[in-house]
C-alpha cells in the first residue's frame, strides 16, 4: 500500500514538472540563403503592452541574433532581415484530484478531493522575414505556463531561456 502511495505521489510531482516545461517549435524556409544576411531591424508585431517585459523580449532576441553575427540597424537603413515578435496569452483550467479507498471503484470507504486552478499560458513567436521578398524565412514558437507572481530576475531568466531555446535551431548561415 505504501509503495502505491509513493508511486502516485511521484507521478503527481512529475506531472507538475512536465506542465511547467517549455514547448519550443520552429519552421524554416530551406531555400533561404542565411549566409547572405548581415543586418536586421525590428518591426512591430503583437507586442506586449508591458514596457518592461517588451524590453526583455527585445534584448533577449537581439542577443541571440548578435550571437549569430547579425547586426541590428534602423528599419530605414535597408536591413537584410526584419524581425517581429508576437506574444499571446491563454487561460486554461487545470483540475487535479486525489482519492483514497479500497475495492473496485473505491467502494468501501475513503475520501476524495478535487481542486481547480486557472492557468495562464504564454506563447512567444519570433518571425524572421527576408526584407527583400517580404516572406517569413524562419519562425520560432515557445509556449509555457506563466507565473504572474514571478520576480523580475525570474522573468529575465525565463525570457532569456526562451530566446536561447528558440534560436538553438536557427540556421547557422555558413
């Protein structure tokens, strides 16, 4: 009986960890010549209304682009690439429960509890657009549960990690 209780508790803990994991996907235009791109400029997307988090996203993505030898310029200077981000939020309901008892369908006594919790999920999409053809050549998407009570340091770290994971699959251009 204790072993089953331990396994059940471990499963609940691991499910909580999986729910907090960040999901990252990407798509790329394989015909694009990434080696030819040297400069980029930011263009409006679906930006965050919060100026502090907007700045965090811009800085984290710009750092990833700089690591790939791309230089940020003003949109009027004729950049090779245009970069936009889109941030959206979605609320979902998480239901968790626990029951004790014995016998089929928990007949014979025991207790049960259920709890509902509203979860805020955030999605960040980065579009990299060929400025000459005005077509998207790379798109990265990261989704994760958002902690609305996070400290500024945690928000910095989470946004930086999201950008790092997004650009992990960005073509090297060589």
